[in-house]
C-alpha cells in the first residue's frame, strides 16, 4: 500500500485562521462579559466549550483535507468505456 499524501500545512492553517480568530474574539467577549469578582467561574465553561468546538473542527478539517489530497492523487484505472470488450 502506498503512503497517503500529506495535507498542505499552509492550506490547513489558512483554512482555520478565520475560525480561530472568530473563536478568540468570542473568548475575549466571554471573559469581558463575566461578572466582576467572578470572572473565572463566569467565563470558564464558555471558554472550554469554544476550545472544544475548535478542536473538533480543526481535527475534522485536517482529516478531510488529507482524504481530499489522497483522492486527488488517486489515478483511477481505465473506465469501462475505455476497455475493449473481449472477442466472443
């Protein structure tokens, strides 16, 4: 079995950059919107959930990009229309 092609690190980072920046903005909002004197308890769960969501999206995207790279590199065999029928 041939090794699976790697995903492009640069394309992966570029694809996740917007999602990551949006998530970091949400984290900043969660921290800023937490009640004074209760910042940790008031923001910790939201921050944890945001990171968990990003972790899942990042992993899924990486897997999909690796699969897509493998499919793009795959050279299918001749199509059935290209094959010659055996003489009868």
